[in-house]
């Protein structure tokens, strides 16, 4: 297995450009949001008010692109497989390197990701279908609203993993230990309660197979932060492309509650 540093180097060199689900399963992954400093406080407040979908792992000073807490010798401008550069919260271009766009007024937020507990689920014998099928995790926009802050508001976005009926309670127990990377599920079972019309048509990511004897289980998702950013319509902001995360040096067990 490649180390997080080796994975980031492969991403930086263009060797890996796909989703990061299943990579370095023992290590935490992170969502990325980069905003002008004028928006930073209100976005931080949004995250504090909505810790389930937006758990903060690190916030960098304006203009800083080298993380201090979550990784060693990393560069957030190059070490994510695919970025989205947004203008006015509506249109975006995707790039593998944002060095030419990043400036000294930009504040970067690294937020916890549910990929971090997938290794723990697998280690307990609980299947993770998106990894089994080599797909990006299924993500859905729900009818639930987050608590707004300043110009930021968003519906809650969730990930879904089908879990065998008899293992659902164990999956809840395991993921509850990882509060800083979304923690326990926010819903189990009928997706229509969340306002999701069709599990075969996710808003982001890929559909996965749901087998007989399995229950759809839903966790809060960091893509919520992207929708919050877009709601504020900043002239320029940068996010990761869904499923293409920052792979940190932090062991998932360091984030787990004993």
C-alpha cells in the first residue's frame, strides 16, 4: 500500500487523477474549500453550526498552501486529483493544479470526509459497495436544511452505503467513533424521508448495487460545504471535485473516540 505522502506525490505528478475512495484506508481524507478572506469568518461559523456535514480538520492562514496539522510537506494547490474553480457560485472549470489561481488572500479549509471510516467498516467485515465496485460513493442532496451563517446556506448532502440488515447496528457503532469525520449515520432506511426520489440517480458520484437483504444507510457528506459556498456566490472560490479528496497523514484511529 502506498503511503499518504506517496499518494500525494503521485497525484502531484499526474500519475493518479481519479477518486480517492479506497486509497490509504488507514488515513483520514479531507474535503477542501478555498475562499477569499472576506468570506472566511462566516464560512467558519457555518461549519461550527453544522459540524456533522462540515467537521473542521484544519484552517490555513490567508495565502498559506502548506498544511501544518494534517500532513507533512503537502501542497493543497497540487495534491488533490481534481479541483473545481468556481466563478460567482454558478460556473466552474476543473483542473488538476490550482497554483496559477491561488493568491495571498485565499483561506483554505480542510474538512473531514466519510472515506475515513470506510477502512474501519471493512476491517469489521462490513462491505463497502463503492470500493467493491471501484466506484465513487453515491451522494444525494436531501430536503433537510443546514443552519445558515452570513451568506452561507445549504441543504444537507449525504453519502449512502448499502449495509446487510444484520450489520447495520455494528456500522452505527463503528462510525459513531469518528465524530470528526461525520460520525454516526443521520438516517437509516427509506430514502424518501430525506427527500431522495431515486437511489439509482445520485446527485454526485456513482450509483451502486443494493442487494437483497441490505439497508441503505446515510451519512452526512462534506459536499454540503460546496453547496454552502455556492449559495454565497463569491466571485472566485475553489473546491475539490466530489470524491477527489486530500489524503492526509492523520491515522483514522487518531480521530476516533475510544
